[in-house]
């Protein structure tokens, strides 16, 4: 079955971010849970993970609203990555109810920055946006009427 997911790269904060997301959305990480850099088998083009990165997150996955998969990885500079957060990505959540929208909005905006408070918009949706404390941008759009 086709699906859509969102993949987040963090320099080294993936585990903290995903533990936070788990408190907001509930559920558990998809089996087998958090996979670590040190779990990677040796590969010809890549040496084994050193002690400085072996405990970083290689892959984690969490089912959130509507079965959407939120996935993430640590992308450390030691492995040639340079993570730059910008304004080019939002994760758009479309909960079924206004109460669920408010709960998720409050949870994800805690410690972050509210860009637009939840409000009824001219196109008919209950809408708002925020940036969470990890720099990830979220939009909320609910069609349930007040």
C-alpha cells in the first residue's frame, strides 16, 4: 500500500526529539525501535561507527496522526553531513476534531514558538502553525466546525 512519510534529520538530537514526539502523539517506535549507528554492519564504502557516534540514531520511526510515519536520523558532521534547518518544510496535521487539534498544537508548541494561534479561517478550517523546540515547523488544519 502506498504511503507518505516525513523524514527529519538532526545533527545529533534525534532521540530527544522523537521521545518528545512520542509524548505528544502516544504510541511506540515501530519495531525494532531505535536503531543505532553502531548497529550498522561493516560496509566496504563506510568504516564501522566510531565510539563518538555509535550511540547516535541511525533510524527511528513513529506512527502519528492518521497513520502518517514520522522518521528520523542523526546526521553528524563526522559522517559528512551539515544539517541546516530552514523554513522549507512543514509537517501538516489534519486531525478529525478541534479538541485533538488543540491537544497536538499545545503539545508541539510547548517550548517552541507559536507562529499563528489556532483560529477559524476564511476557507473554513480551524488552522494554526508553530515551530517546536527542535526547530521543526508544524501546521494544523481541522475541518470540524465549532
